[in-house]
C-alpha cells in the first residue's frame, strides 16, 4: 500500500494512494467548487498544520465525528455541501486519510465501508512491513 505524506510533526499525516498513483483525498480537495473554498482552506490547514502538531481531535470535538471501528470524520460545517475527510490513527503517531466527499446530511454507508476496507488493508500491509510512504511532488 502506498501512502502520500501530507505533513509531519509530532504526528505524521498520510493519505492513501490508489493503484493508478492518485490520491483521492487531495484530488477531491483540489476539485471543490468555489463556494466550498473556505471549507477547503480549513481542511487543508487542519491536515497540514493542526493535526501534525496536535494529533487526532478528541471525539466529540466540533470538527471531528466518530464513525465507529476507529474511523473518524473530519468536517467543516459550511452552508451547502459539507466536505468531509475520513481517517483513522494508529499507534505509531500516524493519521491516515482514506477518502473524501461532500454530503448534505449523513455520511453514506458506502464511504464508511470504503474507509473500513482501506483501514484493514493498511493494517495488513503494515503487519507485512510493506507500507510505502511517498512525498508530495
């Protein structure tokens, strides 16, 4: 499994890279419409500055919602579509961003299932010591 390093401080922030070499989380943030740009800046700042220094937000914090099984949702609550990034953390002071999307109401089950599957893949790959961390170009 390949992971893209977004930032590193006390915590390392990584995002999943697919088999085509693309990072869905970064692609999603780059493609947000103009009306969602404040939320994009917020998420970018959180992923690259806040999380590397502070680690995962406490469950129940306004910007973080627990989804179960160790998965969390990083979100900004602007009017209209709400950009969200799903993530989990591990014992090595890593936060792994799995997927991102916009949603008006509840988190779609398909997005949670995708994040859960990527978490399982990460843990299996980590156990085999086959994780690859790459730097942003």
